[in-house]
C-alpha cells in the first residue's frame, strides 16, 4: 500500500509536469505580467498556482461523477485524454506558429489587471491537457488515500511551477531563445509519448475486458 501511495505521487508529478511545462511558459508569463513589479508578479503567480490546484483537485474528485453522468468508460477516457495530450505534445514538437504582434488575445491578456485566474491558471497551468491527465488518474484511485497521494502530487507540481515561473526572468536570460525552443521540443516529445501510452492503455483495457473477451469467444465458437 505504501509503495502504491508513493508510486501515485511520483506518477502524478511525472505525468502533469511535462503537460503544464512551466519552463516553456516562462516567456508568456513575463509577457502577460509585463510592467508589473516583482512583488505584484509573484502575488499573481501565487494565486494562479492556488487556482490551478483548486481546478485540478475539483476535476479529480468530481471525475468519477462526471464519467458516470455522461456514461464514459475508463478506457474511453484514457483514449480521449491520450489523444488530447498527444495532440498538445505534437504541436509543441512541431512548433506552434508565433502569435501576431497585434494579436487581440495577447493584448487583452496584457491589459488585464488581474491575470492570476485567466490566462495564468487557466489555460496556462491547468488547461485541457492537465485536466484530462488528472481525470485519467481517477482510474488509478481505489481508496481515499490514493486520492490523497494524487493531490500531494498536484501540490508538488504547483510548487515546482511557482518556483520555476518565479525565476523566469533569470531562466529566460540564461537559456536564451534557442534553448527554450529546444526544451519545448523535448517536453513536446515526452508529452506525445505520455499521450500515446494513455491510448495504448485504453485500447488494452477494451481488448482485455471480460465482456469483450467473452463476446469474441462466443462469436468464434458459433462458427
């Protein structure tokens, strides 16, 4: 039980961190908070991390209810979440187009007085990919302490995101534009692998389902 507890914590961190990728979000964070003092920037970042934890924990706890309400199976959730995560990773790996200088969304984000919830917490830190990964972890939670382990993993990711983005000015200055581009591609490849593995697990869950195996056996026996 203890081993499974720590495996869930480590698995949550490993799965969420590449998807959230706070290091690659550093330039966007600096652009959104441009003109703010360091104290105000850190205050908004702190609130964004709190919102991120609240959003992901809400989807973790409510994930089972959401799946039951819409009739979504665990394999189906894994396949859908895997496709979504893999799409995000593929976009990072291939390189997203640079936003236009007069992009209305970027201008609106910079003009907002409080950017802690949007766009920092959502969608930068807790976007569709991280939400899909979090809901996917509900299939691994069997008892209440499993949920505690996943929440601890989410908190660890939030702390790492806060520290990383808090040091974003120094990180961008040291790594440079080329280094950030290379790091984004590496993270994109990892996210792509995680998404594909989610799909593989979902397909295996369907193929090895007792009802499916029984149906295939019955179909073959009638021939």
